[in-house]
């Protein structure tokens, strides 16, 4: 488990879909899948991850299908940006 993955524990969900359960106990790092950065047996870089609660993560991974996929992908991408912003603000990621 990487340092960025471990940092997700206890954090607020940054994906913020309408189904969000706001339960920080379930927050994980949800990787954004983008062509050219992942594939069979290859996960995206941890910088391409958003802190997501279990409900948002289920929707991202399409275990649930409450919302249109493009809406979910946009919310996930925005969550990645918010997560990176917090890491920079907290001094955990230097640019």
C-alpha cells in the first residue's frame, strides 16, 4: 500500500456524488481509469486517484449504476483534482 493510498483513511470523500455516504471510515483511494495510463494488470498512478467513500467508489466501479457514466467520470475527475489540491495544501505533495 502506497503512502497516498494510506492517506485516504479517515478523509472526507472528494468525489461527492449524490449517493455519497459521507462515512470517512469507508474512504479509499479510487483510481481514475484513463486510456494509456492503465490496462490489464496495470493500475493508474496513485496521483490519478480520488478519496472516495464506499458508496461513491461503488458507483465509480459501476457495481451500482445510479447515474450516467459520464456524470460519474466527471465527478471522479473533479475528485482527483480536489484530492491533489488538498495534498498540496497540506504539504504532502510538493510541486
